[in-house]
């Protein structure tokens, strides 16, 4: 394995996470491709041109470049991107023909999966798929997606030479909900950059962020119904310590993002905690470590999460995590040891778990140590090594054919 075409149609690894549709997937693509480059695998990451003034190519580091493909107007909303998949795929194909040999194509998210599927057959290349989220999983949690997405995911799964899952829960979902062949699903968890995300001085972090001495509950991510910021606000209002604040780092995302933000502010006013909720614009990824270190607890109440990179980064910084008992969060949070899992959508479940940590300094310290220890098991270099082996194995096998 020497060269790789990575598809990330709807979001770029160059975009600040927490803005628009940018989130954990941006971090995943950027960090994984960087680690692959350092392991000797050259990658071109193909993204849709999302601004008129973007250069055709951006060389991020040796062996890692981002290629901007013209497909629809730059400001096209995510909901309308299915209509330009073919145009995007045409552009990627043209570039691949002039760029030289490619050993495999790797699609991220279902939109890129559809493009990768066609490129697999056009160039007779092995196809690797990472879905990040799945339509049928979201439907089970009350977030239905268009039927076209579900059908497209099923088509891509049937023809993928390898399907990457972040944890055993995602493997089970792929097999039970989509009939994915278990022998083609590989568990390759994301990593964390420990040069940035590691334990540090809480007092110093709070001083840097101009925070007081009261408890700090941290919410990091895109503001949209799926992430349930409204639950975080309600949980804050139920905490025993009225000095506690909720620190929200991120911006509205998707068609309902602004509505979710407005509802969160309305709830804060109704519950008389507006003065205890602090909103912070999306931050450069490496700066998030200061926010994690400043927090007593990181709260992740999402309705669904295929993995939960925020929970991993918080743990790596030694911050206990209180999270929904869904998806990959069940793997990342060792209930009662590194934090608490809440198997309920009721805000009282989250406030109760947070209260237990805030009221017991010995428990909080033990969880901090255990979380940091667990976080050290996840590195991008190990992730890249596993993936490099998978890519190499695929180039020696016969291609999977569409069923």
C-alpha cells in the first residue's frame, strides 16, 4: 500500500470542528491521514469546494494533500448534496486519472461512500468504507433520515471490500441492521493526539479561560437536536451546587441548529440559569484541551454516537465523562470507573451522575486517573498501523462484487 484516495465530500479536514457540518469526522480524517503519511502511505483527500477562493490543492504535509473538487455552488446546504454526488465523483475521477496510480479508495460518510462505490468499479480498486453515522441507527434514536440514504448505505455495504467500525457496538449495528458480512467489518477505533490531549493543571486552565472556582460542566460539539444541548441545560438547573456553570463550546449545525440554540437559551431563561451558561465559539481543535482540563465533568448526552471523540479527548485529559449509554460511548466510558453512563433521556439521570462526582472529591480523583489511563490506549499511530495492514491485505485479494 503506497497511495490512497480518501473521499470526504461534505466536510473538509481543513475546516474548524464545531462549525457548520464540521465535527468529529473532520478530526478523524485529518489525524488519520496525517498518521498514514508518517507511516509511508500517501493520501489525497477529495472534498467538495466549499468556498470560491480555495486553491485546487492544499499540501498539508508530505504525503497528505487536500484536493478541492467543483460540484454544485459552494454554499450548497448538506441536505441538497445528494444531487451533486455524480458531479463530485466525475471530478474525483478526472483528478485520479492525471494523478497516477492509486491503490485503494476510502469513503467517509454515506455521501462519499456512494462516490467511492462508483470509483471502485471505474478503476477496479478495493473500497474501504467508514460511515461515522448510520441512518438506521439514527432512526432507532428518533432521528429518521431519508429512505434514499438508507438504501445507499446498504448498497455501499454490500460492495465494500472492508467496512471500518469504531467499536463492537457499531459492528453489531452493521451486521444486524444492514446484513453486513461480519468477516468484512474491521474494528479500527479512532485515536487521540496525546501531545495536546493529556492531563494538566486545572487551576491554570481555569485562569486561562477566566473561569471561577465553582464546578464546571463542559459540553463540546455541534449544536443540533442529536447532541441534546437542551438536556445539558436542564441537568445544570438540577445540580445541587448552584455555583456550577455549563460551558458550551461549539456552534449551530444543520437545518435545526439555530432552533436548538434558541431553545437552549429559552430553557436557560425559564429555569433561571442563563447567568450560569457560558457559550464559546468553536475553537481550534488543539485548544480544546484547555477546556477539557478546566472542567470537572464533560457531558455527552447525545441520542446516538458511533464513537464519541469528545468523550475520548476529555478522558485523555483526565476529565470524568457523563454520557448517554449509546453507541461507542458504551465502549469509551467505563461506568463507575472513568465516569458514568446514563441509560435514560431524563435530565435527572445526568444531573444525578454529575452530582455524585462533584460531591465526592476522592471519586472524582480516582475517575480522573482511570480516564487518563484508558485514554492513553488510543493513539492515531496504532490506528494508522491497523488500517495500513487492512489496505495492504485488500490489494492482494479479489475485489468484492456487488450482490
